[in-house]
C-alpha cells in the first residue's frame, strides 16, 4: 500500500505534461490503493490522448468491471449495464490493438461474461463460446494466468448448474454445442488451479468453495472458507466476498 502511494506521488510529480503512459501509471497506482474513481479518471485521460492504446484499454475495461460489480446483479441497473457494455468495447479495442497480449483477451473474457449477466438467456448462450475461447487464448499466451483459470472454472460451473433440460435446449435448439463440453471435473480443476497460482486472492477461494458445495464436498468447502477468512483484504470487492464466504460457511456448517 505504501509503495503504491509513493509511486502515485512520484509519477504525479514528474508528469507535468502527462502522456498516456503517465496516466496509465497513475491509474495503476490508484487501483493498488483501491481509489477506483482516480484510476478511471487517469485511464480515461490516457484514452483521450490515445484511444487505440493497448494498455489503457484493457486496464480501463477491468476498472469499469470493478465499478459495475459494486452494483448488485439482483436488480435492474442501466448504470451498471452501461459500465459493462463500455468495458466490453474497450476490451475488444485492446485485443484489436495487440492480439498477442494476454491481458487484452482476459479483459474481453471477463467483460463478455459480466455483460452477459444483463442479457436474456438466448444471448447469454450465444456468448458462452466467446467467454471460453477468450479465456483459453489468455492461457495460450500466459499459461500461469490465474484469472483465466478462474473464468474457465466458473464457466464450467455455471453451465453445470443449469438443469439438464436447459443444457439440452441450448445445445439442440440454440446451437450452443459448446455446452456439452462443460463438466464439474473441469470446474473443480480450473478453479483449484486458480487458487494454486494465487492463493491470496479471496475471490478464487470463494468460488472454489461454492463449487465444492455444488459437489457436496462440504469438508473441502469449509477448509477453503477457513483459509479465506485468514487472508487480508487485497482487492476492492474483498469485503463483499468475505461477507458471501461467511454466509456460505453458516449455510453448510452442519452439512456432512
């Protein structure tokens, strides 16, 4: 945290006529101290100077997703939906700027996934392949990308949570044959890999615990939640993830 503050002040001090790179550095430092408003302002400033820049596009996309995620998915929100839609546009622009950049593909997978939550079932099904393909492309470029493994783990879990009839209809009536490739085994394996690559990230452990609960592996879920509880908050949404983890722990406390 202190290092990020020092970076923020040092970059600001030397950036009289700020370049896109200066704004990206300031935005990244602001993200490290959870100042999302300042981070977005700098990323937008970088984009105003260079709208096609690879790094400001993918970083702005992820920051917009963080902002949108703070608005609950349980109700309608035009503001949240517009944030996700813009994040997807910026992520696509990042991929266009550098098709060999892992973070651009990751941002696109994440943005398409979040934006899909605001859409109808048919559109979500059509976009499922994009999410998986972009996450896989991320791993081709960076085999140790924990975020891409998280997306793949959740992708498999979300499909397997659908009823058998829903998966059948998606495959046979809507042309989403990719649904037949989802499995609980892949959901567990991918999310366990995400945790192994970044064991300090609360979100990975929460989602893994939820998948364990789906599989009735309650002891494994409780172990994961206990480890999560011992970790410090690190990201903007960690307090929310911690609340979800506490709720899940209480729900499965007596399950065997």
